[in-house]
């Protein structure tokens, strides 16, 4: 395991500033927002809202709407420290807390249907009529709906359909230009969907930056893009023929524009999961030099698929390394349904079994994950040392 150079921030210091990242402060020039997540905040289908209250570069979240958790602190519901972002029973209560009309109403759920219910349609229209812009991460594109189009024109607001892909004539195929990207590319993949890949990728990117490396995260889903990822594409909205090419193009753009020391690519789904093919396109489009695998030891079956048992990390690693010319450099643990003692035991067992570092990025110092990356790519240590002189 690589050690950090003299003068670098220590892992314990980084843990405080990175693991539970918060929304921008009021002094920063960001838009204000309320996030709708009825009956799903803290749950799997509420992952967009969950992610936004932990971290957002684009929006200052003022409140979350979920009547089932009214008056609770959203940070505490997620098992984090209190963050001062309350959960309100409805839009009126959220606006009363905000004290004014926020800039944006964000639909913070990812239901399997990918569509608005009739009640949700009425609520979004109410938000528009109040003068709020809309952030929509669903597969239903509201700008194409005549009723919504008329409402935004009348109220002079906009709808951001995050998943809406470019016109087909503008979609890009894979070219092989990924080989021009000379810095390490690390993909954060998982053994299931909704398991914490985006959270791990976000924390790792910020930790690397705080340690003195220039890191860029490339988003591959709607939540990462809503949070503020400057580069990326919502892959599940792209025709399969162009997925690898669109991701390759986003990574090349990030490399050429930012000249980073390392690029972190957010994963989607799981390579072994029959319901999702996105992981295969991520491996093909990014051609990662390394993979960090996210696993939930306390999860007995696949999310939303009770008849599918969870794979083991070893079988997923074998599949990834067989499918792609890459190597898994570390394991991160989602501690759902686990005690602290069980997390400790799991980390020890997996490190012995797999021969790679393991950690829990939400309950352990993120310096451990940084050291994992530096150990896998020793050239980064020279840049890290130079950056701390």
C-alpha cells in the first residue's frame, strides 16, 4: 500500500471533509431547489434525492418533499450527520420553510416505470405555475408534452430533461480515441444496481482532489449529471450502438479540457445483472485501467429481483476481468443491513480472500481509498508529492 507524502492531508482529516459531502453554501452562486421524493427518500428509488442532499455542485437544496418522513432531517434519515435540510410533507410546507419560491423543482425519484403518475403531473404543473424551473430525470421527456410545453411558455421557465439524448445524427460511435487518454481511467462498478457506485465515485474524486491530484469524474446517469458532473452522458437513454462512443467522447473531452491526473468513471447496474447492459458499455467505452468494485454483503438478493441471489465479489471480479482488459484494484462496501462489527469482519475477510484493499467509504476514512488508487498507479505518487511541496 502506498503511503502519503509529507505534508499531505491525513486520511482522518479527509474523512471529515469528503465522506459526507454537503450542498453548496449560500455564499456560492448556485440555484436553489426543492426535491420531490414522496414515500421514497432514503430508499432505493429515491437515489436521486439521496444523492442531491449529500452532494450537489449545481443546486442548494432547501428541502425534500416526502410526507412519510415529515419534519425529519434528511441527513439523519440517510444515516449521516444532520445536514439542516428538512423533509416536508408537501410542496406548500417546503415553500414555507424556504421562505420564497426556489429556482428549481427537482423530481428526485427513479421509479421503474420512468414516468410521472397523474398526481405527480399535477404537482409538477403546480410548481411551474408558481414560477419554478423543473429538473426531470425520468425517461418521459416533459418538453415533448403539449401541456407542459404550454405551461413553461406561459410562466417563462424551463424544463431540463436530463435523460433526453442528442439527435441521432449527432450521436457518436466508438473510434478508439480512448487510447489518447494517457492518465489512469478508473471505473467504479458494482455487484448490483443502486448499491452506491455514484456515491463512491463522487467521494473518491473529491478525496483525490483534496490530496493534491487533479481528478475529474465522468457521470453516466441522470443523478450524477443533476449533481453537477461537468462531463458525461445518461447512458440508459442512448441507443446501444452509440453508448460506447458517447462515453468515449465524454472521457476524451474531459481529458483534453481538464488535463487531469486521473479520471473516475461512474458505473451503472452490474455486468452480471441480466436486466442491465450499461456496465458492458462502460467497460467498452472507457477501457478502464482499473476498476473499484462496490458490494453490499448484507444484501441477500438483487434489488427489485427477489429470485436473483447476489453474486459474490470474486465471481463479479472474474467476470469483469474476463470481459475487459482491466484489473479490479479495490473493493468498497455498502454497509446496508450491517453493524460496525460486521463491516470490520467483511473488510478483513475480503482483503484476505481477494488480495486487494477493501473499505467502506461512508464509515471509514477516505484516505484508504486514495491509497488504493496510488498503490495501483504509482506514477500518481510523484504528482502527489510535487503537489504538496
